[in-house]
């Protein structure tokens, strides 16, 4: 179990919370964004938006023309 923000979470609690947050959608800018982590990435590529298509497919999706949207794809120098 892990204690965070005054709460004690089991692994199952954490997995459920991660899935719920992805389903609700999230937007953030990568921590330490800029040339220190990728010399060739365009500035907009560091802005991450993740949403879930709850009506049709149930799949989460994200990315934009300046980033790949997943850690598995390569874009820029990192």
C-alpha cells in the first residue's frame, strides 16, 4: 500500500484511479519541457492531451501533429 495525500491506496485503488483519470481526459505540459529533453521537438509537442471516446470505441487517444502521443513512437531527438 502507498500513502499519498493523506490516503492509503492499494495497487488496485491506484489502477482504478489511473483508468478513471484517463477516461475523464487530461491535459498537461511535459515536465521540464524544452530543448534539454529534446533538441528537435517543436514547443507544441510538449503539450499532452489525452481523451477517451466513451460513446463509440471506449479507447483513449491523444497526441497532435507535433508529438506522437505515446512513449513507444519516436519523434525528435529524445
